[in-house]
C-alpha cells in the first residue's frame, strides 16, 4: 500500500475501497505524518460482510477440524517469514519500539499455534450406558457469524486473541480493527488468504461507532468480542446482550504495583520501569500506579528515577536505530496525558522525572511525551480518577501491605496487579486479597500466554467467558448433548432389565 492510500475492506474474498465514505487518518506517530486513510463505513458494508460470512459458514463448519487446523499451520509459517516486515509495520503505525512490536506479534503467533491444536480442544465428553442400551455424548459446535472490535494499542495481538480461535472452532468472522492502526491486520489477513482460508470465512470492515452499532444490531451476528476502554466496553456488552448476542467485552485498567521494603532493588526497578513505560504506557496491563510500603520508597525510588531519566525517547520506524520508548498514539492523547500530569502536580504530587519537557530533535512533529515518574500522589489526586494510558508512573505511599491492598481495591478496574517482595507470606496475602483478575509476583506485567484466559475482573471485563485459552474456545462454541438409545438387537448383559 502506498503512503496515503485508503485501507480496503475485505469481503467475500475480495479487497475493495468503498467510494462514498469519509476517511479517518492513520498516522505514523513517530513523525506525526499521515500514512493512510480508513473509510468510516456503516450498515451497508456490515450487511455485505455478514452476508458473505453467513454464506461461507455451512462450508467452513463442515470442514473437518484437522483441515481447518492446516490453514493455521500454513499461516504460522507465513507469519514467521514476514515477521520482520510486519513488526516494522506495527512500529510505524503504532509508535511502539521494534522490540515491543516483536512482542506484540509473537504473542499473536502463539494464539495461531494454539489454534493449530483445535481438534484436541474441540473434543467432547461421553458416557456409555447412562441407562441400559443408552449412551450420551456432548460435543462443540460453532456459533455462526461472530465479530471482533479492537483497540489501537496492540495492532497484532488483540485481533489475534479473537479470530484464530473463532475460525478454528468453525465460525466465520467480521473484524473491525482500530481505525488508528488498521494496516497490520490488513497485512496479516492477506497472509491468511494466502494460507488457503476460503472466501467469506474472514471479513474486514472499517469504521467507528456507526459500523460497530451495525454489528451489534445485525440479527445474523451471533457473538461479539470487544477490547477497548471501559465506557465503550460496558455499552457494547449492554447493547449486544440486549440484542441477544453472546458478548465478551474487555475494558480499561489501572494496575497497581505494590513495592515491599524487602524487594530486590535492581531487579524490581528494572521490571517496574518496563511495566510502566513499555509501549509508552499504552498497555492494559501497564503497572501505572505503584504503592511503596514503608521504607520501600526510600530504597527503590532513587534507583527508579535514575533509570527512568536515562531512557531514550524517539522514532521507532527505522530498524537500524531504536529508542527505549516511542511516541504515543496521537497528538490529542499526548496533550490529554500532559494535562493529567499538570493536574496531578497542581494537586500536590511531586514530579521526579518530567516527560512533558521531552523534545525529539530528529522528529519534531512526532507525538512524544517522555517517561514521567510522579511521587507523593495521594488517593484524592486527579491522577487517581482515571486510566491515564500513557508513560506515567504515579507513586503512592502506604505504611502497611493491608493499606496498599485496600488502596488498590478502591479502584473500579480489576485487570492486573503485582507485588515485588521476597516474602512468601506477603505475596500470598496479596494474591488472595487483591481484587484483580491477573496477578504478578515479582512480575510487573502478568499478561497470560495464549493457552490461558485473559481474566480481567470488575470494570475491566463485562461478560462471562474471557478471551483466549480454553475460555476462548468455550466462548466461540455451543455444546450439543446427544442421547442415543440402541434398540435391542443384542442379547448381552447390557440389554437385560
Ligand atoms: P476505544 O474504546 O476508544 O476504542 C476501541 C474500539 O471501539 C475501536 O475499534 C473504536 O473504533 C470503537 N469505538 C470507539 N468509540 C465507540 C463507540 N462510541 N461505540 C462503538 N464503538 C466505539 O479504545 P482505544 O483507545 O482504541 O484503546 C485503548 C483502551 O483499550 C484502553 O482503555 C485499554 O485499557 C483498553 N484495552 C483493554 C484490554 C484488556 O484486555 N482489558 C486490552 C487492550 C486495550
């Protein structure tokens, strides 16, 4: 695709650009330049995509699971061959570093590997002779047409949480990538086509609210997977379930990291820095709020401040020169986060490392905000009211572990939480009592791999079955239980009353 082309839709095995829609710009955040446009589609395109998926469904459902798995084995090879170029594309449209882009795609490929095992994952249960001459078994069936709506922050991984599992289970899929980062999935779905996926099984539509509403209201869409901010996730869950759909909707987060006085200094500060500032803090599992317990502040914060202030910020779109941290997704988002820092400081917090002053001379128009470490944040500080989703680590103080856990549990969110300690007792207390669905013990970003579910709690998740792993298979299938009576042509014991 040349620099400012419009992203095509992918419907019924054909790529096409709709002519009549306004486009939304896709940026290279490192430079602030526009690299593509996304057509903001509505109900007509959604109708066409759903019709194509519905037409393909009987054929794809009846394709044996082992044959469906072969598509994913071939896709895995194609993804490995294209790995470097895809990662550079992720770094360019998102702004994260090449190393972070590699993590983004690698985790996505792991879901493809998981999907290769679908024959085993789809196996049912059976019990012979539940009554004399009668057997019972349960097996899994796909739902039909299912849709996925994605956020900007993981252009590869988040969409790949969804469609490899959904397709391997025998469903047909409509993907609505983030309008901010549509290019990665365009390339990956091109490879899926090359891997032999039949036309109509996978479809891409582009747009914003209008397009999403059309998916939520379409009677032929059986299920919706959504990942994004909490207000939208809550609304998607509400509308989708009202319309009779199965919905899993992952929302925002504010993940607490508890620093205990006995934590290992060097390894803790390195991990906490990566957890807070990796992907410029634009991770739903970012450890964005630290609570230093007792002497932990004095032991750890000077080393953390040194490490953070040494981070190099810059453009990520060239493979031969990479910074420690890239730009944030947009100018508006940079300004929003900078204003939150202003408000936090005005409320009495102490800025130890100030990212608002960061300038990148070789990319003056990029959306840069340097890593910001801000101490003495109190529970009533405006920084505590919202998900910041930028390169900001807010530090609170507490006298005891119990106080620190209580502070974390005041949050409406419940995605991740971590503790750094050498005490098994403290780790166990924390693990049992913190109200979050993914917990790290001396691990700052406890994001589960493809074969585990991504188990956000509270306002970080709306629905019953989480994304990924066996819960993902459960979400994208429905069970059928068959009871079979074998009329008595036999004379053995089993037939005798
Ligand atoms: P967002 O909520 O703004 O957008 C997500 C998707 O919803 C996009 O595809 C967008 O087009 C669509 N959308 C936006 N407004 C809509 C509306 N009014 N109605 C219907 N659809 C709408 O999120 P974002 O800024 O792209 O991504 C960042 C957010 O995603 C953060 O809050 C982050 O924590 C969250 N996130 C959560 C997880 C998780 O697993 N819990 C993972 C990644 C990101």
